[in-house]
C-alpha cells in the first residue's frame, strides 16, 4: 500500500480534456465560442482522414449554445455538409442529455418525450444534409445514433451503416455506434456484438484502432452482468480472454499502432480491461503509453473517472514493479 501511494504521488493527475490530446479540438472550441463557424469549419475540413473529421464533428456538436449559429450557417448555405452534421449531432446530444444514460425503466415519460422530440428534429436536419452530401460520412455517423435513439430497428441502422461503409469501410466511430445498437439493451444479441467486433478487427489492417471494438463488446457484456463477480467470471472465460489478447496483439501491441485520432480512448479501453483481468503489467504498459492522458469512456463505468484512473494506474505500476 505504501509503495502504491508513493507511485501514485509521483504521477501527474490524469487529464481527460480532449484538446490535450488533439489540439485541433481546442481550435474548434475557441472558434465556436467566438461564434466563428467559418473558423471552426476550416479546422474540421482540414482533418487528416474521415474518422478524424467525424471526431471533430462530434466534439463540436457537444458545444453548448450553437444551434442558432449553425442554423444561420445553413440558411446561408443549405449545402454546408459540416454545418448539417454538427447541428444534427448537437440536437442528438442535447436530447440524450435529457434522456440521460439511465436504463429505460428509470427514464420518465416526459424525458422520453423531449428526447424523441430532439431526435426527430435532428433527423430532419440530417436527412436533408445526407441528401445534399451523400458521401459525407460524419452525417451518416450521426444518423446511426439518432436511429438507435428513435428505435428505428437494426435493419435501418444497418442500412445507414452500409451507406457510410461504402465510403469508408474501416470507419471506427461508425462501427462503435453500430456496436451499441447490436447490444441486447437495444434489441440486439451478444452473438451479433462479438461477431461484428471480431469481423471488423480482422478486416482492418494490423495496428489499426478497430480492434478496440472487441474490448468494447466484452466490456458491455461485463457491464450487463453489473460488473460484479458474474462479470469478472465472464471476462476470465477463455472466449473473452483469448479475444482480448488477440485484439491487443492486432492493435496496441502491434508496431504499426499510431497515436492518431482516437488513440487515447483505445489505450484507455485496453488499460481498463487489463486492470479488470488483473494483468497489471499489461495495464501498466498502457498507462505508461498514455502518460498524463486518459479518456472518460470507459473508466466512468467504475465510478469517478479521475479517482478510478488515479487508483488503477497506481496499482498497476506498483504491482508491475514500476519505480
């Protein structure tokens, strides 16, 4: 315990703010706070790949008070694909904030009414944006989330994903959204979850981030077991362990793994699942690669994400022999 405390005290406080890892997000935030859509749009347009662009769109959509700014942008240029994607995403996220992440049985009828109202408004924006810009994958990715929230069914979610995948078959943000729709809590099955995650891992190049889908699928199943003894028993099963370590070999342990957009979430996910498995050396290696950075997801499943990361990191370093 003393050793763990000394290790913890030597470590910097984990930083969860996305611009700390992806500086362009800070520039998007500053532009939006200054009501400068043109400036924000220029940063998003300069993203190095479609997945990065979708992440920047999602980050922009989380900004408070931007609906009027984006509607004015669309009034000036109805074909502005990124304004449509960000506004649609903003409406989806506003609605989800009302719904909260609680289980359906714990959400009130009024919350559901407001939630669905926001999602229907988002759909209107996104349908028009997709019709004008069918190749803009960030629009289709937002439509995956709205379809899940409106419970349009797996066939419709799959149709939207297939439209996106025709332009970018390894688009991890969209694959993550589809994976959520495949979970039993959204009327899918665990067989669909694990099948899709494993399939997309194998389809992606070695070293790609996509293998994290396998980890996400197993964490969802662990969470479904309330993260207790049943969840621990599941993660320790040969099926789960073998897939998790295969996923690590194809991503964070592969020399081709790159710290491109999304890497903090990927390494954080592996750090958490290795910690849950009790593999402290493997967890410590991910913490070391992360340095002072961390992502709130999936650590928030364990409680206060700041304290959880601080404690789990100290334990991993102590048990792995870190000095």
